[in-house]
C-alpha cells in the first residue's frame, strides 16, 4: 500500500480521504499484454479492503471542493462499498454535482455475468454522463447498434452518453444531437488506461469550463471535448503503463500540436 500512496502523491493525486486498514488486503490487478497492445487482466481480491468501505466511512465534507464524481462497476459487487457508492451519488445530487458512470466491465470480479449486467443497469440511470465502449454495448444493453441502445441509456438522470470506439474515435449522444470525433492514428504500445485517460480528459474539460448542467453544452463544444480526449487517450497508448503513461499538460500540449500539423 505504501508504494501505491507514493505513486499517487507523485502524480499529484489528493489522498486526504484514503483510509488504511491492517485487517484486510489491498486488491491487486495483474495486466499482461498481447502482441497488438491489448490487455488481459487477472485480479487478486481475497479479503479485499476496498469492499469493506461503507457509507458511514464517507466524511460529510468529502465533496466540498469537488465538481463531479466518477465511478465504475468494479466496486459495485454486493458489499458495503456498493452502498457507499449509492450514498455518495445521493450526496452529489444534494450538491448539484455531475455524476459520471463508466461501467468498465471486469467479468472475472463477479460471480456471474448476469449479476454484473443487472447491477450496471441499476446504476446507469443514476448518472448524468454514461461512458460506454463498443465492446461493452451488447453485453449491457442487448443491442449491437448504439442508436438502438440509446432509449435504454438516455433515461432518468442520464443526459449524455459518451460512446468510445477505440482507434475509430468517440461520439457523444444526447436527446438533442450527436457529436462525432474521429480517432487518431498512432503506433500503439500499450492500451492499458486508454479508456480511463479518455474519460478523465473529457471530464477535465467539463470542470475547466465549470459545467454543472450537461444540457447546456453545445454540439460543437462536445466535439471539441471529444477531439481533445481522443488525442489524450491516443497519447497514452504510445507509452507503456497506465498512470505512468499519462502526460502532464505541457507534454501533451507539445504532442497535440505535432499531430495537428
């Protein structure tokens, strides 16, 4: 755990609210690379500390300086952590903060595929922004075409679906319009963290522009956000690693200018 804390600090990530527990183990993910740069995952999650985190552990002021919350499905298995997610989403709603959900499916962490699917469908309508990949679409929605899946995805709180297609780019779907951005041709070394870097870059722009109502963002602005996020994710695939592959602002700005010459 100490090495993880040091790595987070060096990356400028706030660790104020991370809890440590001597009774339970830290979850581990092992990533192996295929020849094309894609990944295989294996997890160690026996007696995992993260799943013991419960809603009573959430500090009342945890969202005081936040602009949005982001969550995935990996900690939504039946556990105290699932209910902690539900409570944090409620707290975000009370503060009018944006909520983003990236299912980020990891089947090996679940007892059954059906349970994973049902849980994802339970949490999808709680998010303002849903990020879903072309590889996840059929599993979650039962549809092979994004247009057919939109009525299921754009419901209740969800006003924006970010649909990623790897090297082919990404689209944003709202009830009013579709924003489209093509991908970037790069020499791929490692795709680990590409999806995370994409949605992180997308959310960064929302925070930078102080967006608190997703329905106020225009089609043109979404296309600009997508172009930036696509390029940032493309950059991470040219480096090995996940967090270590992500560029700081200056490095990315220099690289971004080169690919747009």
